[in-house]
């Protein structure tokens, strides 16, 4: 049976978000239904609010969520009603060649169906407007009091979960945490003794630092344009922080890394032409330049000197999310042993009705770490 709940529905860049009643059907086979605890406000959402999203409006917004399972669909053996869970923003179909070969972060049906069309893998809609018309979801479609999700994206908090990290705060692991995990351990392959440069110190950048330190990096240097963000980086374990707009930034970064050659791994969490260029300049011979930032546009970046790029054997790698079934349990385990504290990442909490204010604050550079939008009160 469908239930009526409240959702944040995006009506296009000119109209923004509206809090509206929506109907959510029961979970189909392979899905669960959950009650939203919280949804993190990610900069990717700001890009979408400005009209750079893929799913046509109207659609239910939000992609970084945690909640409690209220119903379990057929064929889902691993989850039960009452489980406290976090959802990965990348939702593998579980059935395509990439998913079957262990590269579910490259899942095609996720990109075509959930991320572009805003529908289930079978083409049906997960939500409807009160008049019965089908309603798309932007990927997860997380900003709803209740929602259904494929179980391939749903992870129970482990038994040894720290008691001082609330289910609400765990939401930030679904995107910021997962993205950082993929950049550090997947594309970056950060290992003991390496020197790491983190460009950008927002929700993703702070998690990158904590996970790089946990991976044994000997020096982690971080940049940002805001002093509060740099202070947060030091709190997350960065050994040094540098203003990215300092004219002497490159020299200061090299000095702080303790290596005139640059960083073994540079992780650019911003992804603009300027930061990609800076990242390439600051990578050591044989270094990896990982770009996880989406920049907000789809513009070009330049390799300033191809000869230098080749002779220095640099690797430029795009990093998108992580492999959920492999990496989410490892990320949750890292949190359980204190390597990353989601609660320290969350600096502000907004009521569900104030979702637009959360994104306004983020877009205006007023959020350090992450802002959470709490699930609507029942
Ligand atoms: N690849 C993925 O899987 C993935 C997942 C989530 C988010 N993203 C993208 O990652 C980016 C970061 O997301 P977020 O939620 O951490 O953003 P955020 O708003 O929390 O943080 C961004 C930070 O970057 C800083 N900054 C801006 N320009 C800078 C520059 N030139 N040099 C240094 N710092 C700079 C800002 O001051 C801010 O502190 C966004 O583009 C987002 O769309 C990618
Ligand atoms: Zn995100
Ligand atoms: Zn797939």
C-alpha cells in the first residue's frame, strides 16, 4: 500500500525546492522502505539547484541519507525492519556486467535510469504526486519522510557503532564519506609513508584527510580559500594547511609536504580548470592526480605541458563514489574504530522545512564540513 509523506521536490532552477506531500509505494522486490533520519547537503546538490542536474524536474531531491527500515521487499535477506542504515548515493543495479565483475561503481543502469531518468531500473517510478502522476527521483531521491531504495545501496550500521555518533550524523557517509573513501583507497591508492595533498576542505576534503591519515600518509597538506575550513582540516588530522589563493601557494605546499618534488597523491575535491592545473603541478614523479570534484560545470581543463606530464609519469584519474559492497563496510568499520568521526563533520542541522536555507548557506560558503537536513517529524 502507498503511504503519504512529505518531500522536497525540485521544480527547476527558477523555482527551486518545495516541500510537498508525495505518495510512496511499497518496496518492490530487491528494495526496502525506510524512514529518513537525515539527508546531508552536498555541493553537488547546489550544482543541480543551479540547473546542472541530469534528471528533469519535477523530482525528489537529495542523495546523502540515513534512516530506519520500515518495510522489506521480496528477496532482501540481509536487512530487517528496524535496522539503522546509511545509503550510498551510488546505487548499483547488481545485475549488469560491471556490477557482476565487482566494478559496481561503473554500473551503467545506475547512470541511465536513476541518475539521468530518475526512475527504477525497470523504468517505474518510486514516488507519485497526490493526483497520481508519477514523480521522478534524482538518484536516491532522499529528501522524503519515507522512501524506497534498492537494497544494493543500503548498509546497516555495525554492532560496534560508536554510541556518540547518531544515526542522523551517519548520513554524511553516504556521499562525502564514500566519495572520500573511493578517492583515497580506490583511485588514490594511498599507502603508508606517502605524501598527500588535498585540494579543497569541504565535506569531501575533510573526509579525505581523515582517511589518508588513517591509511598511513606521512604528510597530509590541505588547501582551501576559507580559514574556517583550514582550521577544520587541522582538526581532521592535516599536518599543514595552505590558502589556495596565496600567490606563493605552490612553494608553500611543497615546503609543507617536505618534498620539493610534490605529492605522491594529489586529491582535487574541487575539480575546476584552476585546481586541476594546480594538482598536476604539485604531483611528484610517478604521482597520482585524483579528481573527485565536479566543478559545477562540464568545462575543459588543460594539461599545461604534455612533455612534463609524460616525463613525470603522472596519472590523472577521475574518481566517482566507490564500490559500495566492498568499500561501504570498510568505511563503516573505519568509523567504528574512530578513524573518521561523522559527528565532527556535521556543523549545522536544519529542520526539514528549512531545506532551502541549508542549501543557501552551503552555496554562500557558510557551512564548514556538512549541514544536515533532518527528516520531517512524523
Ligand atoms: N566524485 C564524486 O563522487 C563526488 C561526490 C560528492 C561530491 N562531489 C563534488 O565534490 C565537490 C566538493 O563537494 P563538497 O560537498 O565537499 O563541497 P563543500 O562545499 O563542502 O566544500 C567545498 C570547499 O572547497 C573550497 N574551495 C573552493 N574553491 C577552492 C579552490 N580553488 N581551492 C581550494 N579550495 C576551494 C570551498 O571554500 C569549500 O570549503 C563538489 O564539486 C561536488 O559536486 C563529487
Ligand atoms: Zn554528494
Ligand atoms: Zn549495474
